């Protein structure tokens, strides 16, 4: 590039313009020359050197003369060099990796070797290689911990019991593609505070240039000792990212059971505890049988199903998922408070059957609430003790809602709907529940009357004694769906 820093000539200077015939330096007039006859192509004399290709015939003969074995070796060396370079960079990434170890957690001892497992059919499996390690340790006095954190955390946790183990055993199997990625895993005995210990699985939080082969899947088995008597565990706490839980039938009573996951289903056959907390996301929670003083089941983008029996309280909450459960109050509350069952979802149906105790059971105060949006509600409260106080509420939008109540209910009711509200008496000749099994009992007659009726609202009272018509309360509502109360 040439840069001219000299002064520019003004437009009106003395420099002649191109094509100015009066200029002193104008070019001579053009005189055409006579055209020569065309020369035959064959007689043309080319004054330039003829182009010779870079790969001469001699060079091509020398290239094709190389043996196939030599060319294979050269290609192999190139591929091997690429593989060595890749392994080197993977190793550097592992050495500089950031492990998301939770605050307060100490690594006591970590596995240094893996025991390879044979793969019977490597061509048909997602991961061609598997290796395992194991820990045996005493049951901690406060809380048994199992953690899995990191960008490669992903797997399945099974919790079971066996008479073949005398202490707690944790078997961790890692399924992998590359040994360098497997070696990035830290599987360690951990401690969090006094009396809290267990096993932690940690992988790098960030993995630069991660590829399809840079994946892991963990199969973890937590085995508790079992015997003829029920094992008492003070606490079990899991916090595992991208893990599912599978709990077998356990002869174990937990004072505090907390299972926390993400992107993984939690399913259990039988759980017994004082306090239970189950939390996950983008999956389902399914419990065949749960018995606890209090229980909390929370997730997002998934359904809740199962059978839940509590003494004090039960909370079932989800979003973008259905709730289909049977819930019950298993006994008298040890506290002077309302025994509560709360069910809440959105964009999903809600179906429930609730048992609040036998007719002749201890009269308590109960609250049963069911809420959803963009989903139907079908609820049944099949029983409640005599003289108990029941506050129940069921609300939805854009879908129908119905609720059936037991014959022992006494109190008011309100049914609200912009579509249609109604009350259906399924058995107008109901027998006084105080008569029990005596078919000849000439008991009280059930009181039922409406106090307000409009196009969208039904209000009234029901009971066996006029003094009890204010005892309980029922609200049933839908914005744009039919609402029906079955008595």
C-alpha cells in the first residue's frame, strides 16, 4: 500500500485533464494499423514456457511405489498422535477441574482403583465399559449421607436391605466410554458434621469441549443391614443430581428420611418414618405405601401417585402433573392442632380418596384441601369420626369438580361455578351413624336445607343435630366447569 502525504492539487490547477486536446502534453493521435491475416493454430509460436505440473510422472510413480503397509503405518501414527493429544488435554481438564463439593462436607478417603466389570454384550449397551468400587462402614449416629454432585452426575440409586451385611455397604458402579473421564470421578467416604457421614460421588462441574463420549452413568446401591427385628435409622439424607431412586420393601424405621433428586423418578414400595421428605423434578413420585407422622412430597413437571398415611400432616405438591392418591389419617395427633392433608397441582387432574378415621374413632379437627388449574377434581372423603370438625376445600378452573362427603359430616357448604352448581343426595334415608350396626335403631333424622340458591352458587347446611350445623365447612368451586357435591 502506497501512502502519499503530499498536498492535493486543487481542481483548478494547471494539470491538463485527460482528453483535453488543447493540453501541451496530450498523447499523439491514434493511427490504426493494417490487420494481418490470422495465423493457423498449428504454426503459432508461443513465446512462454510450457506449464509443468508439480507432481511429475516420475513423482507419481514413486508415490504409487510405496507399500500399503507403509501407508497404513503413517495413517496409524497420525491417528495415534491425535489420540495422545486428546488424552493429554482431557488429563489437563481433569487436573484443573472444579469439583462442586458442598460446604461443610469433608472428604475422608477416596477410591483410588476401579475394579473392571465384564460386559457380556458390549455392542448393544449404551456404555461399553463398567467399573465398580465399594465401601463398608458403621451406621452413623445422626444421619447417613449419600451425595452426587457435578456436571457428569447422572445415574440410579437403589436402597435395599440384606441379612448378608452387618454394617452399611455402598456399591458404586460407573459406566463409561473413556478411562480418562472415569478417572475424573471422586467416590469418597465423607463427613459433614458430628454424627453425619456416608458416601459422596463428585464429578467436575465444568467439562470444556465435552463430547458424546464424555458421559458417565452411575449405578449405586445402598444396602442396610437387616435382621429379625426392625432396624432403627436416625436419619437418611440423599442429595443426588440427575438420579432416580428405587426403594425396596425395608424393615427399617427412619426418624428422618429425606430423598432429594432432580430429573429422576422416586419410587418406593414401603416406607415407615417419623418424618418424610421426597423431592424431585421432571419425573414422577410413586409410593406403594407410606406411613409417617408427617410427610412432604414435592416435585415439578411430574405426577404423584400412591398410598399415604399420616398422623399430623401430608403435603402433596406438583406442577404440570396429575395427582392420583389415597390418603388417610392413621391415628390421633400428638399435638393440639388440626390434622391436615394438602394436595396441589396445576395443569393436571386431581383424583383422591381420603379416609379420616373410623366412625367411632376419636373426634379431631381435620383440614383437607385440593387445588388445581386446567384439570378436573374428583374427590371422595369416605369416612370421618363422629363429632369431628372437617374443613374441606376443592377448587379448579375450566374443568368440573366433584366431592363426596361421609354421612358423619355436619356443617355448612358452598358450591360455586359459572357453569352449573348443584347438590346430589345419594341416600336421602341415611341412618343415624350413632346407631352403629343396629339396623333397628330409630335414630336422628338428617338435617338438610339450602340457605342461598343462585345461578352460580348453592349454599346450605347439613347435620344430625341443629346445634352442629356450623361445625364444619365445605367449599367446592370451578370457574368454568360443573361443580357437584354428593351427600
